[in-house]
């Protein structure tokens, strides 16, 4: 046993400095896709929509007058649009992609008849419940995770949160086995019809105040499974969601950002159609 | 000199037609199907049994067999005149779950099956069969997590301990009901299917190139292997060829997936035995492999890398050089950690004789993957049915026959070494050739594809129309086979406190089973 202790000490500190400072190059991973409208002509917009295997890019109309809707919450990062139209669709390497409002993951472009709507205000107003929760949970937070029908990719990334690189415990965040001790319900997966009732029971077993986080494209929008015969989701149709973490699966750092965002300990940085941000 | 498949087919009076060098198809009448498959299974292995139903057509049953010493596969199919067939299960126990699935999904009755019951649709209306294209009205299903599973044993002093579907920690949803007399596990009744997403049904009618993205989401941690098997099924069906460079890239990424899975598996075993430093060390290794995958393919779980006829990505010389340096570091650290684990008695003693699956039992259920190879089943489709670039690299298939959790640990650890060895060889002889960029030429047809996923062989059968749309996709991931024996492994003389070790040692995916 002493050899294990020696091994642990010899390894030294490997944990990320995120979120205190930005993320290093090693920690960057494709976390979401962002759209630059300027890089896209109407014809290309229509073509991009036909490439997308989910409902992340949808278009209607013609080259003269039409509309393109981009939804980063439905994006599964398949890479089709980013390869075909790199000037318009780029992968965001900064994992701080969680948002508090579903609308912040969406963007709409109209051409011909209309103009692009003004971008939504960057600050989302926190609800009274959120403010109370943020005050209560600012030092320590217990998370109950529910797999409501994921592919196990999200669970794999959640398990990596406990590994030394991300180490969520240093931030006062802990997974708890029982919903009775939980402050946050972290949901992954499409919410299958078989999981709908167990999910509700888990939510009801949690004490007030409580926060809900939708992690991954499936929980946010059902992703590849939207409209499927066994799909009861997306999650915000069943429960009120306080933070959305896009990705398929979301990276460990993105999930951390989502948790801290729900707690008011981090700020939103991502917008679906934002120009390149100022970097880390 | 006849091939073993031809010889066997001749003996069985089956006329086979070869589709390429690797797939022999035979058709027989429904009245002899059961006897033929049972007779074939004496010298071959039944790897899959599935149904295809389409409105206006007679249902089809297809059996997939592996014949000893033949790199090809034998597919035997039959048309059913009605909606019932003679069950194989009374003669062939391993067909049990396949037949239950056929009844549940397609409504075809296996007459004479001794233990029918739902596999995935627990509290669903009778006579609802999703693969028949029936849709249920929306709204929650009548469900009660606490009463639905009935214990299969009872008696004085026996009590029940329910676990799931929402379990401790970030884990997949599944329900287990332990019957115990105090410490020992008498019996486990398990209920899966909570995550049933109807993935094969969703694929029907979609272009094969879009179904690739569904196949990638069949199971997150075996994304690449399952998608590779699916993509190969499509490619074999339309006769597409893949360049040697892309074959190398596919092999490399498949082994990278095995690396992070096996590091994760050993990490979970260490967690189940309370070795926190080992958990952290293996967690770091897994994270580093995931990061390497993210760098090479743009996705930590290697999604979006495969396409029909090749790869979407190119592994540049710079990427490969960097990976080579990382490989050396990983092998050194993995070897040291492995030595430490083997010298830690609290670890080895917990695994020794835990959840033993004896070789006879394993053969009867034809267990796949590392779980099978830890119970003496010397099978690996990478060696027995070579694909991608596996015929151009040297590797061993580690096999032991103890069948306990320790054997499974040893097999996983040995496979890690083999994976590192394979990647090293691939990097050493990389064929940097021009890749033809022909779009696939679609044609109607069907074919089987296979790949060795981290958990065992993944078999995917696909039928396409002339425009490349999927008419039927049958996924038989490894978990479908291995879950069948999980309850037996739990019950064989183990304690409740052994359970985390048992589950970790199986390294089995719920999503792969539920689909």
C-alpha cells in the first residue's frame, strides 16, 4: 500500500487550473459549433441544412428569400458542416459553452425579405429559485446524475470529472447516490419513455431548492433521436432546466462550466452566432 | 480443396451462394430451419439470429454462423409463411434472448420457447411490436420501479435488495433485484431496456451516410468499433473498396478506442476495490487517450471520422509522430501500474474466484470479447475474420480459462499490451498513398459487417435499396450476448459486496444492449 502512496505523491499535481484561469491547449477539445453568418451565402445556407443529420441546421425558402435556423443544442458535432463550410461553421475549442437559456444556443438568419434579428442580451436574468439556490450552494454542492437514455458517452465524461485532470471535488462539487441529499439534478440522454417515470420520481425526491442541468445534445434537444417513437424528451419539456451544456458528449470541462454557471460562479461565454471571442 | 463452410453446407444439404470471399448465404424452408441450425451449431457457432419484417412481405429469419477455421461467415435464412416459428432455444440455449427479442420487436412467436418474457418493453401494452412500425400514443407509460421485477427465488430468510434504475454515481440506468440470505447473493433478477431508443427503427428509410451518425450513438464507448462494423456492412453490400491508408487509420483508431476502454475498465476495478491512487492513475491514462483521439479526429470519442468508402480525416505525419511518443509513455506507465496492481493483495484477493464463469458455461453461451477470452474462448474477429489492416500486423489473442474477475483483469491488461503493439506496428509502416475520393455508387443489396469492439465482436447486418437508403439494420453489439450470462455470474457464490467488482470486471454497456 505504501507504494501506491509513493506513486501518488511522485505523480505530482496534474489538475487543470480551470476555471480560475483559461484552459490550456492540452485541455481544449471540440465543445460546440459556432456559426459566422458572414461566411455563408443563401445558396450555401440551404446546402448546409441538407448536410446536417440532426435538426441543428434547418432552412426554408429559396435563394431569393428564405430563413436558416441554427441550433447548437441539437448539434452532435459530426463535422459535416465544419468540413464543407469552414468559413461559416467552426468548432469552438473553449469548453466554456454552457448557457442558461435555450435561446442562447439558437440563431436565425433571414435573407431577402427580412434582416438578421438582433442578438439576444448576453446576461440571462436568474430566477428567484436560482438566486436562492446560488446563495445556498455557493460552497458545496451535491449532484444526482440520472441517465435518462444516453449512449454512455456522457457517463464516460462524467466519470472523467472525478479523474485528476478535472477533479470536481476541489470546487466543492460531489456526486451523491441519493436524491434526498442532492442539490442538482444532472440529466443525460434523450429521456426515453421507459425512463420518464424514474426521472420524475428522482426529481420529486429531491429537496427544495433544486437545480436541473441538461448535459449533452440528447438531453437538450434529443439530438439524433428527435421525433423517435421511444423518445419522451427533450428534458425541458418535462422539467424546468437551469443550464444547458451542449456537446455530444459534452467534455468534462464543459460540464464543470455548466455546474458553475448554474451556481452563479461562472458566466456565459458562448453564443451560437457570436463572432470569434477574445480567446481564453 | 473445399472451404470448411462449403464442406459443412454440403453435409447439411444447403445450397450456398458466396457474396465475396467472406459471406456465404443459404436459404432453406421454414420446416427444416430449426433442425438445420441446431445441426450446424454442433460444429459452428450461432453468432446472431434476427428477423426482418416489412409490410406486404413474408417475415424472414436469418441466422449468422461462424464456422471453425473459415474466415467467412455463413448466413442461413428462411421465409416464414405465418407469424410463428419453431423455437431453437430448447436445443440451443444461447438462442433464448434472440428469440425473445424477435417476439418482442417483431411479434413472431417462437413456439416451444420455455421462458418468454419482455426484454426491453416492461410495462407496455400487449401485442405492441416496435419493429412492425407501430407507434404508441405519447404520454408516460404505467410504470412502477418497485413492483415491476418479481424475484425468482423466495424462502425463509431470503430478502430482496433492489438497485436501480437510477443507481449510485454517474452510471447507466438498469435495474437489479438481488435476492440474498444475508451476505451471499442467491439470485439476481435484472431488468434492462430503460434506455431503449429504437435506434434500428429510426434508421429505416434514412440514407446510409446519415445512419453512420446513429451507429456512432449506439454506444458511446464503443462508438468507433460499432460504426466500423456498420460502415463495413454498407461497403461490402455495395462493393466499395477502402484505400490502405484509410484501412490503417481505421485500425489505429479502433485500437485507440480499446486502449481508453481498457484503461477505464481497470480504473473501475480499482475503484471497486478501494484503490484510490490507482483510480486516479488509470483515470489520467484514459483522459490522455481521449485527448489524443480528440486531437486526431476532432472528437474525443472518435465520432465523425468514418465515412462509406474511407475516412473523413487524415492522420498527418506530425500527428503520428506525436502519438508514437505518447505510446511509449503510456506503455511504460501501464506496465508499472499493472505490476503494482498485481502486487497489491487487497486488489487481487477481491478478484480471485469472484463471479466465475466456467469454460463449459461460456461455450454454451458463446460469450464474446475479453469476458469470453477470460473463460477460455479463444475467439477474436480481428484474427479469425481479419478486416481493415489487421492481417498486416502481428498480435496475440490473450486467453485464460479461470473465468473469474481476476482472469478478466488479466485479459484486459494483456489486451492493452497487444493494442499498444498493434498501434506501434501501424505507425511503423504507414502507407502514405493518394486516397481516391470517389463518392459511393449505390446499389441494392445486403451484407454483414464485423469488428472487434472493446467488449467483443460487433456484428451489423444491413439491407439497402438502390439509392443507398437503409431498409433494415440489425445491430448485434457484444453486450447483447454477454448480458445474458451476467445474472449467472453474480449468483455463483458471491457476496453483495462483490457486486461492484463483478460489474466492473464485465465492463459491459447497457446502451449497447438497450439500443
